[in-house]
C-alpha cells in the first residue's frame, strides 16, 4: 500500500499523470419522462485495475451535478472481481465495468434536459505496476436504441419470496446472533445480563426485553434507511459509516464514559446497584432498555460477524424493501438471545439470584466500558488533530466533575431544589463539554509562525512589527490564549492588516536562547507576549490575552 502512494506522489510531482481509463455516461434517447435509466462505463486498460466505491485506501468516488428536480434513485455496482498481483490477492475491477442506475425526474425539474445538465465527476486510482489518480467529468450522452440494447443489462432485484432471499435473511439472522460475541457489543450486552439477573423472577424482565428489541429494530431500520438513501444519492457509504463522523464518535465516547462512571459508583441513576438485593430495587426502565437497544445497534456497526458481510452487501445492492428485511434479520439476531431468555420463564429460573456478587460484577462491567472508551479514542485519534484530541480529554474531565456533582448533590436524600439545581448544573456541564470538544479549532496557518531566533527577530523588526509568543505545551494559560485569541480568524486578519510578523518561542523543551530572551524582559516563565516595533520600542502584552488588548497595542500602526 505504501508503494502505491509513493509511486503516486512521484508521478504527480513530475506531472506525468494522464487519464488512461475511458469513462462514459450513457442513457437511452427514448427514456421515460419520469425516470432515466443510465449506465456509467469504465473501460480499464489491459493489465490495469481500479477499485470499488467502498475500498478503504483507493475508493472510486462519484460526484453528481444534477439540475433541480432530478435525483439519483439507485446505483448498482457489479460484484467485485478477485484479482491477483505478485502473490497478493485483492478485490477490484478489470476490463469494462458497467455501473447501472436510474434518475427520477420530478415535476419541478426543467421541461427539457440537455446533456450538459447532467454530469458526473469520477475520481479513482488506476493501477498497473504503478498507481496514479485520475479524474474526469462526463456529461450524459443519450444514445439510440441499437447501442443501448447492446449494453449489458443490470441484474434484476430478487423477489421477496425466493430461496436466495430466504438464505440471505438467515445469514443476517445468524450474523446478528454472532454480533453478540463481538468485543464492541459485549459491554452493552453485559448490562442486559445484569438486568436479567436482577429481574429473573419479575414481570419487568419481559418488558425490558421487548423495549430492548424495539430499540434495536428501530435503530437498524433507521440505519438501513440512511444507508440506502445515501447510496441512492450517489454517495458511496458502507457498513459503519456513522463512525466516520468525529462528532458521532465523540458522543459515543461520552456515553460510554458516563456508563463507566455510573458503574464505578460516581453517580447513580435510579436506585443504587448496591441495593440490588433489597426492596425497591429497579435499575432499569422501558426507556432505559430502549436506549440500550439503540446503543447496541450503533456500537455493533463497526463489527462484522461471520455470515454478516454477505447479507449486508446483498442488502445494499437490492431494493429498499429487501434492505429493510435484511436489516430486520440483523436486529432480531442481535436482540434474539436476550429476548428468548426473558420471554421463557423456564430459562430465567436458571439465572443466578441477585446478591452481593453483583457489586463485583458491576465493577468488572465498568472496566469493560472503560475499555470501550479506549477503543473509541483510538478511532477518534485517526480522525482529528492532536489539539482537538486534547480538547476531548478536557471535556472528559468536565464530564467527570458533572458526574460527581450529580452523584453528590442529586441523591434521593437531598431536598428537591438541591437535586434539581445539581441536575441542571450537571446537564449544562455535559452539553458545554460536548460543544467544546466538537467545535473546530480556528488556526492561523503554521507557515505564519516562524521559530524563534535572535537574528531572525532583529531582521524582521527592521521593517515590520513582530509579535513573539513565548509559549510551551505544558503551559495551560498559553493553550487557552491560543484557542480563544491568537488562533482566531479575527486575530489572524488583524495581524495581516497590520503586517505583523509572528514568531513562536517554544519553550516546551529547554532552550538556552529562549531562556536568555525571557531574562532580558525580566521573566523566568511563560506565557510572555512581546510586541517589537521598527522604531526600537516594545510593549509587553497581558498574560491573559484578549483581542481588544492586541488591537489596542497595534492601534497606532498604519
């Protein structure tokens, strides 16, 4: 894989990349008024190949340009081919590749569509011994019947009551059952095991199972709808697409972290787990079970159990109803074991009785939740910058404080107004933490900041004002000033208007020249912000920066 990208870089740097794959977008000239069937053809040169739309490293990406009132109804890619190169087996496409689809023309569409009205931009990687990117924009061509009829026809969707459909539903059902054994789902299902043992001899067990199944079913249906809608619109998304969003991953981190704090006893929702054997014990509710079902669906999507890959791939290439049936099988498979135990009193009798052992089990589940947080943090670290990742860690600290406030002051023995105030403060902290963690950091381009040296500063100040930022990674005040003031768009615009040169004196590691410069201004610590002017004067800015203080210091400059 590294060789592929290295070769790509070399070819791009020398300007040698040229389109070798011929791409055509064809439709019948006598198409129905309300629907336009089309075919997108990739003609790949001999001994070369391209990759599918779901390839992780080199996906083929389609970007559609459509007039108002025209939407992509469906897009059907052919099955991937098993290719082999230098003893390496992979999936891709060779020869001619036919991607079939259809567009729906709504009532508000233009009365007459020209070829230039409908275009598709295709981006792909074509590989032989070396790999190179190619991009082309194709306008649709309306061809006569003879040519259109000679093109391969798309595979017709299977009927709902066929053997293959039944087989795929069974695969989905088995895959859903096996999802229960996947590491990403185990923490949620462990909570349901706790519920089963808690309510083994209670009617609440059946209610919990039904609401858990309902939450799982509804979530898989929503997921199926989103997947099929995105793919119908030409977006190439696959199983687990929601975890490609840092905002969703961050939200899951917060939820799992909250579960862990709850299980460790920092706060309780409802009756404490320590009273599970006592009267009034109730650690679950219909809405809680429903939410567990939703969460089980969300965290199950990164996993792929045996039998599941074939059924999901089948669902995404068939009609909408086929897809919903397959995803229903997955949901029933995931929730089925729990539902079976809860609805069968004979099986429930074999469950252990509640007791002190559950306190230990609760702590073990807490560590399982903590492990899930670590896994999600690993996913998030690949999606965001180091600064944004640190913001998530700060947000988790805020959530810890919110959980402690709720657990300490919102306990049942507190008076009502204290509990209400504690719950309100905790909710505000949690919402604020999420907003803080997911708000993009505004940055000045790195090339604007030049590393400190005395000679550089002396040269720059001869013609321009110079702002020296004496900073360090371990300086909390420095990082706050960067986020709230220095790295904002309006500060960047002010520096640009006043032609201020920016110099960063990073003291994270010991640097004798920076230490000496600090001593020159009578300081031995950071932060320190110095504005040097061409006339030889300088001004020390406040340690706690504000935009107004910088603007005031630069007010006299032309």
